[in-house]
C-alpha cells in the first residue's frame, strides 16, 4: 500500500511551544470528545487536565494563536464536559504563567468556561491537586516530567494511581541531566528505584551522549510498562538528522485513548515502503555499509506472521477488533491490519465474512470477520 505523505510541519525546526500547540492541541480535541462520551454514559463523573508547561518559553515569539486558547474551543462546545472538566495550569516560571493566564482570560470565549483554571502555585493548591489524582479522577497531563521537581512529583503520583493519560514532550538533554547526574532528586530516585544503579553505570561507561539518552529513555519506557501503561514514542528530528530534537512519549492504560493518540500523530510520521509508520518526524540518511542488515522493529511481513501465529486468539473476530487487541504498543495501524489480512486472504489462509450476513466476501474492511483456515 502506498504510504501517505508526511505532514510538512517538521520540515523546519520547531520550538517546544510550537510542538505543544500543534500536536497537543489536536490531541486535546480528540481527548475531549472521548471524555464527553464517557460522561454521557456515566462511566466517569469528573475530568481533570493539567498543563504543567502553560507559559511561552522566553526565547519564543508569541504564537498567532496563543499557546493555550485551543483549550477553550474544545471544552465549551461540549456542555457536559465544560461542566465537569477542571483545567489546571502551571509553569516553573511564575512570570510566564501569569502572562499565559492573562492572555487566556482576555480571549472572547473565556467567560464561557464553567470552571476557571486552577493555578497550583502554593503548597495547599498542590495538595488539593494531588488529592484529585489520588481519588482516581480521569486526567490528562501535558508536561516534560524531567523539567522540574514538581513535574517529576506529578509523574510519580500519576503512575502510582494509574488513571492519568500522559502526554510527555521531552527534551533529550533534560532527561540525562535529571536522571544521570551525580545527585538526582529524591523524587527521581523514588521513580526509578532499582534502575538507577544500572543507569549510572551505563552513563559512566558510555561516551556517546545520544546512546546515554536512548538508554535512559528505554529504561523510562520500561518503567511505565511495568505500571500497566501502554506507550507510544514519536521521535521529532530535523530533516536528514537521526538524533531527535524532541521526543514525544504518550502513556495510558486506556486502549481507546492510546489509539486516538496514535491516529493523531500518524500524519506527521514517515513510513516504510510497506506502509508501516516509523513514528519518526523526518527521514534521515541510513548507513550504506553494514555487515548485517538491520531488521526493522515493525514490518508488514512481520505483522502477517504475527497474525498467523495468533490464529487461535483471533478467529471469528473483526479486523477492527483484532487491531484493537493486537496493535497496542506497536507501530501498526488499522490500515496495516487491513493490508495484512488481504495478503492472508490471497494466500488462502483466511476467509473473510460479512459481519451482518456472515457470507463470504472478497473486499477487506475493518468490519470484516476473519475466519482462519489454518
């Protein structure tokens, strides 16, 4: 299948705030839609959104649409969500936070918010916010958890309670500074616990800055997985540069929320020739001379083999249901599953059935029922 053309947004260097507005802004819309549905069917009763980087970076020019105004349109058009959503805004720079709040309050739709933003700048307000997270309130957190001690504290609490969706925009240099320095903060120590000696040893021996960052990031992702979170990493690099300028890491216990994130990011990703996304913003030159060809982590042939070996789990399930069960934590998309089952159909290994009539069909759709012939 032909790969879609990547979005041009990352064809030039983007600041932290620009990336936040572009990617988190789009994801926040889909997250609000999902929460509105859950509020309607009473599967949740309250919602919390924490923005721990609410201010503009000092070196940046104010964006045409302010960093935070996208919140307003996503919230106020959903009355039930507007009534039950509490927005919390924080920034380690007090002046940047005050400017962000002032700009947001001047927006013509601001007075339509049912609940004005909470600003957790003192111990009492931070304790109240912690209690909300401890109570299991459904929440979405935007932050760089390695930016400040408070951000790390929120991360530790969020992974402990397990009801938060984590949208983490990471700056590589801050990861190393926070986790691999000679004296890490107490909260980082509590978060990484048994991993810290291995991280410290590796970073002392490894001279490559890029390899140290990747090792720490891999350890962090492994930690999140042990907490029951499904993760998706998106590498934001400049054109023709392999080393990421930023990492975008998403983590959630909810499969639907996770898939919404993945589908939000897909337009920005480069693709393999077989249509499997790489979840990297730009292509970069590959080494021409290697002793062994590096096997890709995800490919269409591997997906076909995977689906064949798991026939016992997926017989008489729809393509879409199989994607939802099997695709968590992978690069594979719904379209990849459609393409894989089409090849299995042509090979005579499966039969496709109409989901309503259960009659044999020849065109694969997400609703098609898969009948294995193995």
